[in-house]
C-alpha cells in the first residue's frame, strides 16, 4: 500500500527541473519547504516535493538541515579540478 501511495506522487522530469531551477536561483542561502512552495511557479503536491528533495539531497545538489534547504551544487570546472588534484589535509 505504501509503495502504491508513493507511485501516485511520482514527479515528472519537468517538476524536478522546476524545483532545481527555483532552488538554484534563490537569493537566500537557506530556505524552508514552506518558503520554497511559495516561490515555485506552479503548485506541487507536498509528497511529490519531498521525493524531489530526497533525490536532490542524495545527488549532492542540496543540503537539508534543521534551518532549511541550501543549494550547494557547483558546476565550476576549476573548482572540480582543484578538488580532484588538491592535497587532503
């Protein structure tokens, strides 16, 4: 039954991208789920949003803490190279 309920709220790729773009473009460093819902261009089911946030956290694009959600994905190639070639302390 729980698996069936989860399937009813499976997000579409467009919805995932919408949430990603909204989080990436936010001015605040931390945002709550309630604030995120108001900033999204379209309404989204709460359970669907939770699934998307779980995915984004697992893929290291966001960090979720007690204070809220922070976008942390960085596509800067120079940063990636520095991390790859840097020394570990």
